[in-house]
């Protein structure tokens, strides 16, 4: 297993920052000379919706976050003077820092971190060389282990939003990590379904679904020694790809070195194929579904999910009344057609 070289620094307002370096390279941090308030606005507030039994976060301070700055003012590019960027350094490989405009409050045991994949402002995860992409995966794993060990955090969620059509306000290649102080609705629903499946069949729901998909083959996009990428049978989105390990694990912490290498390869392959679907890059949301070995999450099965609202070269899928109000999804693209397209790219 790769030993990560991480350098910890503290930003001007007390937030944590880590530099993660490729072997043979050392970052060059400089002091953060900015004058920042200790807190950016009012802290986020968790509110319980009694109608649905779900938590909602009110994070009004996020209205003040940086919005589409010009490239020369990007807060995620290296800041060699220590006066402008969130990353006070001459250069970096991968960086993680606490989000200044966090959606979850430390007072509620929540945590929000930003992961910068590269110092190249115009790069993308799919376009990283394999060593750099693997470093990002190892950083996800490292931060997952740290956050899962913290009291009060129920689930660790690594994700990326890419493209202005998705709503991205900073185009620099980056993702985020949320440490939820509660189980989000999707996880609760998945675990309830998996629990019912276990009671009925005595087996893991995700493992059975993967075996069925591999036997059918119509929605398989690609397979490797350790992973299978597929378009799910009941896909909600015009572009939706799931990547499952071929053995049951709950999180990145359970993979060996060869599996982490394989996951990096398959994940990048999917992103690259999505970018080849149309003349311009695919806007997407990607996420890692990770679980602990707690009773509530015991049936969890690690998988990556990549979705896009793009339903054709010129059209986007907007969540209108049926999806947004009633939660009843209507998909304009068959998963079989998507899988067939991606197999050929």
C-alpha cells in the first residue's frame, strides 16, 4: 500500500489544510497572510422535517461563497504570495482543506472538506495521469479513515460536481468530502431495501444485483479483474453509471493496493468515455457510496456513481415537478442504450 506523504498546515482563520505529495516531490507551502474572520457568516443549522422524517441543512452563509471568479483570481490555484488563494503554496499535487463556506457545522459533528485534484486550473479528473489519479483515490481513502473515526460522523461522502450546467461555481478541478452527522435519506432507503432483501433471501442485495447484471450483460459497460461498470436497470438519469467491486466491501478502507489501482483505472475510463460522448466535456456528478460496519450500514456495498443531466448533445434533463415534488423520476434515455454507447467509446 502506498505510504502517503502529507504536510499539515493551518490557514489564517484556523482551518486545517493538508498537502499530499507524489513520491519524490515535496510541496512548497508559504504562510497564509490573508486577514480572514474566524467564521464566515452564521454557521449552518440542522432542521428536522417532521413531514418526511428527514434532516435539512439551512446554510445561508453559502450565499457569500466565491462565484465564478476569473482564472487569475481562482482560490484553488496555488497562491505563492499567501495573500489570495485558499492554497498558500508555490505548487501542489493534491490538497485537502476545510471548506470556508461549509454546509455542515462542526457544532453538529458535521465536516466539509475540499479536495483539489491538481494545481492545473484547466485540468479534469479524467485527464489526470494515472499516478496523480491514484494519489487522489489514496487521499479519499486517507480522509475517509480519519473522518469515519471521528465521534458523531455517521457517513463519509466523497463527491465531485463538474460543469457549469451542474451548478459549479469554481471550475478548477476539485471535489468535496462531507462527514454527515446523520444517515442521509438515500442511504437510509438503500439500507432498508437491503435489509428486507437479507430477511427474504438471506443474501446481500447489491451482490445479487451485480451477479444478475453480469449474467445478463445488456447494461455492462466494462469489466476488469476487480470491478464492473454498468448502467443500472432502473436508472433515474439519462447518464447514470455505477462501478461495483466484484467482491463485497463497504469502503475504500477495505481495498488492497491492486484493487485501488484497478478502481482508479476503471473510474478514469468511465469519465473519459463520458467526455467522448459529445463535442464538449460531459457535465457530471460523481459520488462514492461508502459504509461503516455499524448495524445500520452492515448491508452496505461500496460503489461509485456517476450521473449527468445531459440527455443529448443539445438538451439537459431538468428535475421538474414529478421528480422534485413527488420524487417520481422519468428517464428519457434507456440504460441499455447508454451502455451500448459507452461500450463503443
